C-alpha cells in the first residue's frame, strides 16, 4: 500500500520541536503547575508528576506522533488511514474526532485565561495592580471578570491572534511564530529565575519544590499529577497528533518526544523556581490556589525592587506561552476542514473561528451575565474544563494506546518508531498494559467511582497492571480481531 504523501512538512529540523514544545508549554506549566504543586505540598507532588510524564506522557506522545506521521493528516484522517492499512474498523476514527473536539473545547475556555494574562501585562504596566493586599488584588480580578466588555475584549483578541497565525499556514504561520516566540520565552523565563534568585526566598522556594516528604504521597495527589501530565503535554486533544503529521520521515519520533517532554518539564520547574521564591520572600502562602499568579504574585512584585518591570515581563511571558498553545488546539480542526472540504486554511480558520467566538463568549459570560446559569452546579466555563479534562482526555488517551497496542498491524508502529528491540518492547509493554490501567485509575477516580487509601493504591495499581498483562497476552488474538471489527 502506498503511503499518503504529506501536504505540509515542518521546514526546519527544529520546526516540530519548537511547535510541539510551544503547544506543551502553556498556562498548564506557568499558571496551573505552580499552584497545584502548592496545593499538594511541593516535592512529593513534583516527583509523582515526573513519574507520570515518564510512564504515561512519553509513551502516549510517541504513539500520537507516530500515528500522525504515518497517517499524514488531521486526527480523523490519520487514524482512518492507519486503521485502513491494518485492515481495522473505521470506527476508530471517532477517537480522532473526540480528540479534535477536545482541543477545540479546551481552546474555548483557554482564550479566557490567556486573556487574563494579556490583560495583566497591561494592568501591571499602567498601575492598576498597585493594591496593598491580596484581598484588594482579588477585588481587581473580580472587577475585571465582572465587566463583560473588558473580559470579552481580551479573550477575543487572543482568539483573533490565534486564528490569524493558524490561517497563515503550517510553515508561514505556526513555524514562523514559534521560531521567535519560543526562544523569547526561554530568555524571559531565565531572566525571571535570575530575579527570583536575588529575592532572598530562593532557597525556601527550592526546598519547597524539591524536598521530598513521603507523607505527601496520596492517591489524590497522584491522580492530580497524572491528569496534569496529560494536559501539560497536550495529549489526546489532537494537537500533538496533527503536529506529528508534519514531521519529516527521517526524524526520530522517540528523540523528538524526549526533547519536547524534557523542555516542557524544565519550563514547569523553572516557572516554579521563578514564582515560589518571590512568594516566600514576601511571606505569602504557596497554596493560594488558582489565584496564585493573578493575586499573590502581583503584590509580591510590587514589594520588590524593579518589581513592575519584572511583573510586566512575567505576564508577557505567560501570554506568549498561552498563545503558542492556543494555536495548536485549533490546528487539528483547520487541517481537517482543509483536507476534507478542500477549503483554504484561511476559510477553515474563519469558519472555526466563528464557532469559537460564539462558544468562548458563553465561557466569558460565565463570569458575569451568565454566572447564575449553573446546571448541575457548574457554570459554562467549568463545564468545558470538566468535560475535557475529566472525560475526553483520559478516554482519548486510553483509546489511542489501545489502538496502537492492540489493533494496528505491528509493523506500522515498529517502522514509525524505529527503536532498538528492547526499547520497542518497553514502549509496547507501556501502551498495552501500564498506560491503560493507570489512565483508567485516574478516570474512575476522577468520576468518584474509585477510592483508595494512600498505601493500598500501589498494590492495586501493580496488581491491575499484572492482571491485564496476563489477560492481555492470553486474549490478545481475540481482542485484536474484535477491535478490528472482524
Ligand atoms: N499543554 C498546554 C498547557 O500546558 O497549557 C495545554 C494544551 C495545549 C492542552 C494544547 C491541549 C492542547 F491540545
């Protein structure tokens, strides 16, 4: 069977790495990672997070890139082609459809949070954050959200910037943008870490991130770490698979995956090293929750020499990180419309942008005019977050590893991954047994259907992996046939 010819390819060797790192590094690293580390108690959480990146993030990411490159298309088209090549059921396309939808839905609320970062860059500059207490800064944050024009204006700006970059194309739009944004982001981050180093709180911040306290290892924290590993690496949302479809044939999937995962992790840790010292130096609590960077941090900056300048730098960095992630969320949809209906990327971006604006408008209104509309206790913004992170990403993750581990013809992944035999066997073991069980555990627990105490869970997980391995080997031929629809 002849393989699909790529319509688009990254221009330079670094194209994929910069774009995929741009996708991975985002609000998840700079906004969410520090505050959940704060909530779950520091070093122990960091260690669990690293373990999840290694055990799940990396194998799943390799799988997505390999399927994307083999199928050369949007998630739906790429999956359709690889299952066709394997003689499998076209039903698997639904996994691609769900991933694409998840990416789109994440974008609908992500533009709101990204809009906060853009707005705070300006607020830091014009003195609107010159308050004297965290409570007063909380008031500023609430006032910002209560005004639909202000909140909406910033979110729409982020959405338009995102669409404009994506409409310009893979090389001229995305690759050009990440080529200067990513190095810029790295420089800004290093400057901020240097600044934090001089704040007087560096050793407290460092200890908080890296000192290990075994009592903090709880089931709850492990699950938060696992869920975050998915989100931070942009998995099961179409982004990485689509970017992988532009990866030239000669480049190693494993090596690029490791580079992206390492860069993503370093940024999360460096963001922690930039934020916590400043928080500690000003006698604040690391566990302030989602408001950590929007309430505590601006106050801390004000109390420090040159704080305003570094505060502006910080929020500008968050804005860039958010933008390079946002573009990856909509790329799958644009690639799909472009391929399926033959419309130009510009028209595809315009059409998806129209839908994006309507849905994200509802997400913005959840903070003001529609704040009273909370079916089943959640506003629209929370629903988007809940549906994607609790349901769609874990389910998508399970299906993608099952597809690669059980249904695809084995030579397909072997060719694409092109690993030494031992490394290939390890990848296969991870996607067949370890990843599905661990993701299932997060999924069920997140739904509240699975409880366990901190010690028993390890036996539970190890037992489930073992059992699945045995059953998997015994039942494999039948599972393969059933999944292949024969
Ligand atoms: N990885 C991004 C972050 O950490 O902020 C979030 C993300 C990007 C999720 C792209 C999903 C996606 F498709």
